C-alpha cells in the first residue's frame, strides 16, 4: 500500500510538472502508447488521471484502447503494437519537447475514425495549429498517417493533439497512435537543379512498421509544408512514400498524387524573364495495385504537358520533359493527377501516379 501511495503521489506531481524531453527524430516517449496507465487510473477504458498515461498529459474524455476492443459491432484494430488512445468529447493529449528555436519540425501521427459522424483533429505547437478533417480515409485498414509542420518559436514546445468535437456520445472520437517528430532541413538550390528538394528525400518521419505512407495536408491546413521546398495547393492531401514499402523511382522517397486535380503539389522558383528552362521529372506507379491509365499534368509559366502512364500496379516509371520560357522573376511549377484512381484490390482506397526526380535547369536555346 505504501508503494501504491508513493506511485500515486508521483503521478500527481507529473500532472502538475511535466518535464520536457530532449528531442530526437522518431517516436516521442511512449509515442506508441505501449506503456499503459496503472489499473487504478482506469475506469473500464476511460483514463481518469491527467498524468496517468506515461510521458503524456490528458484532458477531457480519453480512452486507452487495446487492439481487438469491440465497439458495438465494430472491432477496433491498432496499427502498431497493442494499444492506442481514443479522444472523446473535447479531449486532448499533450507532451512537452525540447527543440531548437527557428528550426522547422514535423509531427507524424496515425489516426482512425471510430464513429460514422464527421470527425476532425486539431494539432498545435508553438502557437501554430492545423485542423485535419477526417471525412476521407485513404487506407484500406481504416488507419492513415498524417504529417504536420511548424517553426519552433522557443526552445521548448508543447505538442497537442485535440479532438474539438462535442458529440452526443462522449466517447465518440478518433483513435490516435504512433506519434513521432522529425527536424526538417531545406536543401539548397544548385546550378544543377534550381528546385529545392526535387528528389523529395527531405520530408516527415515515416513510421517504419506502417505500410501506407504519410499524408501531407494542403496549405489550407498547414502553412509550413512537411516536404521542404514544396506546397500542397489542393483540397486533398498528397501521400509521401518510402522505398521500403513502395516502388520509388529514385532514392528512398517520392510523392503520390491521390485525388485527381484535387491533389496537387507545387514550388515557386526564381527565374530570369525571357530565359529558357527545361523541367524534367519521373512519372510511375508505387507498386500498390494502382492499375490502369494514370496521367500527370505539369505546368510552368505558359507551358504545360500531360504525361500518360499505363500502370500494371507492380512498379515502373518513365521520364518526361517540359520546356518553357520564363515570363517573370518567379515561376510556379505545378504537378497534379488528371484522373481519379482507386486500387484494384480495394476500390475504396484512392491512389494515383508517383512523381520523383524533379529537376529544373536553365538552357541557352
């Protein structure tokens, strides 16, 4: 009993004084929620103490859910490990992290809907925030991984994931798992490529045990894109891929355009008016059963090109080129998919063409 009282006092102190942890790329401390709360801090699945989940502070109606837990007729599945948390009415989880002021960071987390109603998540750090609508789920197992980026304004930040909804059922809300962070650095332009990060090698943390990539939100949600140098200028997200789980034409990272013309990625580059430029890039498929006619449209200045690619869904790519003459000191380079595509093995999962190896050079003729 004495040891239980001491542990309870420790939890009370951790609720009042949460110590910031030193940042390293990867999962936050207990970011996969496998360290469970003590049994006396649980009422069924509901977590009762603010500091009951190790390394986290909670508020509102938070549940600690084991994989296989039944909600009515629905079986809740956890993507990595055995446990996740569910954020009910106006609930949040947060953690303090030591960072470097002025550096851009990205937060990666996995989320799944558990209710039929519209759900959303508010993610915040350093007085910056983004609201993620969860009407569209992109993966067949119901889980998606998201990335969100911000600029650190101090040497210590509080990372918060919040469910702002208030439903009739207080437990109704998204499941959260696998919360990770990564510092982002923007590659510089060179005389061999005027675009920054044209190979997409710099980007958010991809959870190693997940096979569905990371969704990159539009600029309407995130002012600081988790893929440095680029912007997602569309209603829908694009997907950031790794070569461990997908076919990537070049290097270890690439981008998949998921939702037709609602899924576009762009970059503004410095140019010299009336000078000629050549834009080259790779179009392919991710070896994810995205079969059929794929097409990427590329735009720069007053020129455009449509690149058709017949996909067998097993990986492959082709190179394409667009020549243009700059009309001003800034030129916007844009890519989007012409069609809506779904995977042949799961018609509910959106997919699309992969782009990689984007390169822009100035030419004399």
